[in-house]
C-alpha cells in the first residue's frame, strides 16, 4: 500500500533483447502480496500475471514462447518419469540431462571470490571463541585453500558445471 492507503500498482518489464535494446513492454499489476480478495483462489493473481506475460511473449517474441512451451513439456515429462522406475537407458539419460539443466537454471551463482570470502568469514567466526588472532590467521592460511577447492567443487557439482556419475549425483 502507498502511504495514503491506496493500492499501488507495480510494473513488470520485458527484458528480452531486441535490435534496439531490451523490449521494455510493461505489464501493470497489483503486488502479489496485496490484500486478498475474498472468494478468489489463492494463486489467481499470479496466474493472471503469468498469462499476461506469456501473451506478450507469444505475440512479440514467438521463438522464446515456443522454447518456454518446450521446456514446460520437458519439465512435465521429467516430473512424471521421476515417479516411475524404468530400465530404458535413453529415458534415464534424458532425465539426467533435464535434471542437470534445471539445476543450472535454478542454482544461485557464486563467484570464486564470494566462495573464498564466505569461507574466510565462516572460519574466522568458528575459530574466534577458542583461538587468538594469530592462531586464527595461521589456521585460516592452512585451511582456507583446501576448503575453497572443496566448496568450488560442491558449487560446480550442484550447478551442473561438473557432471557427476549418476550414482554420485545429488538427490533431485
């Protein structure tokens, strides 16, 4: 709500690249956390917004719209196949490939620098209660390189940057 008590409408802009820059088409809508309308199904506002966005994509960016439809079909197939056992190697490979793709799409991206900084800060906090500053420096110097390599490996495996054998892959 705005400060005067009226509902504010938000704008969602299309970022699809065009020859002259981002498309910029705007869809105006109420915030998704606005006061619910009594009797309206919980996800109706989200569904209406997605329909408006997809309508724009279908009209102005049909190639992207078709790609989204294909990805949606692939995802539905993936979800259905995960509920069944199969010995079909091609289906299993398709599931693995879809799972890796989904992991890449949904993964948070962490730079090497952010991994290193997080390890450094976490180590310092963990060691602070029982060690002096000079001991912390020495332990960090010894442990940080090893932990950094390990965490980069974990990050790369979870984001699909490294293909793990299927028996070592993280759970879906």
